[in-house]
């Protein structure tokens, strides 16, 4: 419905196709090298947490993480020099999170003039104040946004992980002190079990220049997960973690209902892992920037093993960014479909229709005009009935179409067409009745979620070399600027534009990226679309590269904290642009983009 595939309605006949032919073996095992490494890992023994540790598992706290991850000059730190920890992680992560990351400020966005225990004296957030005032008429005169666990779920840190305290048991005191906002462990995993183990070191002879070894670095991801740490180097895991709030996950107690939107909660932008982390801004080093990981990958090439990929999702000679982009795109589609299945279950349990938040906002909230971008989008199901948010399909289709033609991508030949048929089935489920058939929606979304996960695994054998990244970027710009199939959806336009930035920056020579200056071609493109497409989640802020510091501990100029960055200003500007979407300026800006050579 959204990608400008106006002619896709002609493929409606494919809806009758038998789904058994869609799998193309996608559920088969992953590539042999990775399977071989996994088998080797199984032969080793690693310490596992005790039942008592699991019982007491909970939040360690950002203040504890600061002990090691707050170091601007780790190479001069005696302890860090013993383990060469700065070759594995940056060790200044907390500095960036505290100064720039919007997660650190998440709780403050719930503060109103009635918020109790506001010891830090945070000013009232205008959006929260409006929501609280409106919801009091419905929820009662004592309602306070900052005490609502449905709000705290995504704006604060839980004291216990979900497997220790389900969301149904949450109370206002189930969350960490407000100053921590959404802290480290809400992404990396509650740390009480791994907090000591992941930094424990031992002396080892003949291991110069490091004099100590940290065994944790060798642990397989699944063992680290037993200790409570999420494998965020795996794009699928990272997306599922982010999607819990930024898409929604009812099983985790995190979902922005239509009721919340109606009361004033801003719309959630489409999830793009790479774009989101650029604007966090990114506080960690990419795998290719970490000597410990690149040495392991170099050894893999010699020994014909795949340890660096199994543990850190990195291979020598391959773009870590492009791989992360491709795999995260499929995972985002899967997360969106999973939420759809949950909402269908909810509708069935309540003998009610799907929550309106399950539908594409743009189906109803739009201005009637001629000509219409909405009509340019085309219709997958019955025109005139509200559909799902379709943006996640656009990039997934493009990634799969490219991957099917790559070396070792034979298993994905025809996968884009499979996705088209799956989307048609979902469109039928949403439009067979005015507000969807919950039973059919559940069946269709479950298929898409399982299929997306399997397709993501089939991406593992392919290699995103610079040539392939260039081909993918070329395909992306051609699709985004296609005049006969214009992009008519503002969210698809956002995702295309963010993806172009991701791949364009990835192709820049290192000597240019180290200057931390926005490429002229991207700046021109962004300027041409500034009034018609949302190009930044943080308007007027350029977070392109990893946050860095000079020897005196000062942030680099492009990444200095911005002024006048109140959440109300950001939201107002972002929504003004979103509601002014025009497809033609977007198309022309992409058409005029000079690709990197």
C-alpha cells in the first residue's frame, strides 16, 4: 500500500496462491561455517549463573556502570591498560549517554506540575501536562501520568526483568529513581548477575601488551544472555529490544494505545535501527573500529572459522553497517507483525475490534487534496478502508530484492515476491471487514513474523562488500526517485531517506568520516526535502558519526549539546513537516543525489 507500488493491485490474483510454496527453504539451517563454530562452542564449558543469582536478578544501576564506562581517556588509565578494554569497547559510553542521549531524559517527559517526588525539580513537560489534564476527565481527578505504569514502561527503568516481575504486577515503585530515565540495562539487560563477571580479569603470561585477560569477551552470546546481557551486536536482537517501545510489544507491557495518541502522545516514527542510533547519538564503537574484534575476524579468515561473526556479527572485508541495516530491516518488519498478532489476540479476547493504533494513522488523519499522495501510494486491499502501517514492508522488499542477486543469496531469490503475497494476505485480513478480521489478521501477521525471522537468517551467508553496498544504494535511490511509481507515503519517504544516509555514509572513505563533516551531497538532499519529509528526529541537529572527544575531554564541535532542544519544539517541528509531506520534492531530491564514487 505504501511504497509507490500503485500497480500492485494488479497482483491481487496472487492472493489465491498456496502459501506452502512461499517458504523457499527459509526455515532451513544457517550457513555451515557458523553452525560449525556453534558446535565447537557447545563442547566448551562456561560458568552459568546459580539459582540464587537468578532469583535475585535485577537492576544494577547506571551509577554502577559509570565506574568503568565514564572514562574520557581510557588509554591513560592503569586498569584499562592492563586489559586493553578500550580495544573492545570505548569506555566513555556513559559520558555520551548522560550528555546527549534522549533515553537519559525519558522520565522528564512525564513530569507535570502534579508529579510527586520530583526532587530534581524538573520543569513540567507541556505534552505530559496536556495529556494528564485530558485523561483526568476519563481516569479520575487523581490520575498522574508519572505514576501510570503504561507510561513508565517506556520512560523509566524497571527494577526487575520481565521474567522476574511480569508487567501485570508493575506498580509505580517497580521502577528505578527518575534521574536514571531509561538507563543502560533497559537495552543491555538487567546487570546484577553479569555486573562483576563481565569485567573480571586474570593475569596471563605472554599476552603482551595486555597483562590481563577478560574471559567474558570469549563467552558465546547465548551464555552471556543467561547471565542477563542482551546481544545487541546482533541486529535482530537490537531491533527487538528497541521495538519493544518504539513499535510496541504488549507481552512486555509496552504499547502506545490509540487512547494515548488521542490524549496527546506524539505519533511514533517508523523504526530504523541505524538512523535511531545515529541520532542517539551512538555512544559505542562499531565492530570494525574495535581492534579486539577485527583481530578475531582476521584470524577467522586465516582459519576458515566464523567466531567473530557468531559473537559480534562482524566479518573481515564486509560492511558491518550495511549488514546491520539489512538484517535490522527484516527484524523491524517482524517486530511490527508480532505486535499485529498481539493486537489481534487482544481484540479476540475482548470480542472487540482492533485497537485503532494497529492501523495506518495516515489512512484517516490527512487533508483531502488534489492531486493526492495517498492515491499515489496505491491500494493493496480494498480502497477506502484503513490498513496497517505499511512502511516496514518497503525497505524489507528492497533489501530482499537486492540480496536475491548477491553471491550466496540464492536462497532469497524470489523472496521479495513472496513478501508481496504475504502482504496481500495481510491486506485482505485488514479490509475484509471495515476494521479488520482479527482471526485473519493474527494468522497473516504470525506468518510474516516467522517468515521475516527465517529470511533474516538467510542473509547470513551473503557478504556486503563495498561493491554490494553501492549496488544496494543505487537500487534504493532508483526506487525512491521512480516517477512512474511515486512514493506517496511520508513514513516510507522517511525510511528511504534515512537508509540513503546510512549507506552513503558507509561508503565514505575513512579520512572523510574522521573529519565529522556532513557530505555536501547529503546536505543538499536534506535541504531539498527539509519542508516536505522528516529528515531528523532532532531537528537542526547533525548526529552523523560516533560521539568523540578531544584530549581535554571536550565533545567534537558537530556533536556538542544543542540549545533550545526542548521536546515540545522537536515534536512541533517534526509534525509540521510530516503533515506537509509532498512526494514530488522528495523524488526530485533523490533523483538529483550525486552518489559516492
